[in-house]
């Protein structure tokens, strides 16, 4: 069956919604070859992308009728990776954190690069991260690709990354208005790039590198 990606979808959440044990079953499906070419990073997909969802495989087990049997469902997970920065855009390395996703809580310490990584439920769409006195509200799965091969030429992906990095980009709407151009100029100035306010190739690659994805 055909499925159209919605805002906030991830391959893991789509697989879970369709009763599939792992997102790679969708990504590696032969009829999704053009999708793999379009989205080489399976962690970043775009609303409007079309996917072929394969049929679930049925498993038949031979069990006796006069006894009780216990079946265990495997909960699908996805990895959440975050680079944590303070208000001065400095990486917060070696800092204890508490991550809340739904009813689950995760505790740990950011690594030397200010990174944290946790395995969370596939269907999670939001969370909250506390690092010292800093509190971050998270929208999980809402980061769009920054590539040109998107309906908005990567603008919404750039807006999302700029916002995550603390630049005043305004709404993440895929429209390159005055706020987006101003945020791009700030970013370009910080990264020693020509301050054009345009999402050119050099800015696109630098933004992907600084953001980490």
C-alpha cells in the first residue's frame, strides 16, 4: 500500500503504525528504491514523500489447545541523538541530563562533544530535556531534509536547524522570508561565509555540519 509521509513521521513510527518489526523493512523494500535515492539518510524524511508499505508477514505457531501460552511483543525503538549547547552556542560536555519521553525517564551525562544518545519508543513525537538549569522542549521527528530535492528546496530543513542552533528564524514554514534571511546572515557571519542571506550550497553544507545532521 502507498503511504504519504506526514509532519512528525519517522520511518520507525511508520513501521510501528503498520505493525512492522523494523523500519528497514520499509526503507529496503524494492519498490522504495527511488525513495532511498531521494533520502539517503533514513533518519531525515520529508512530509509528502511517498512510500510503499509492504504487507505484514504472518507467523503461524503450533501450540497445544489445552495449555496456556505466553507471547511477548517486541516494542520498536528509535535512537534519539542530540548535541546540547548553551545560550552562547557552546557545547555542554560532561553535563548530567534528564530526558523525559512520555512516561519514560532517561538519565545520563553528555559526552566530550556535548552529545547524548538514548533509545526511545518509535512512536514518540515530543519530549523534554533538562541539563542543569537549561530546559529544552523537543519535537521528535520534525526535522526536514536540507537537500534541494524537497518541495521547498530545503528551506524548512534549514529553518529547523537554525532554530535548533538558537538563531531567530521565526516559523518553520518552508518560506524564505525576512526572518529566515536574517537568521541565515547571522549564521553565515558566525561561520565566516559571505553574508548573502541565501541558502546556497556552501551555507547548506556548513549548516548540516554544524548541526550534526
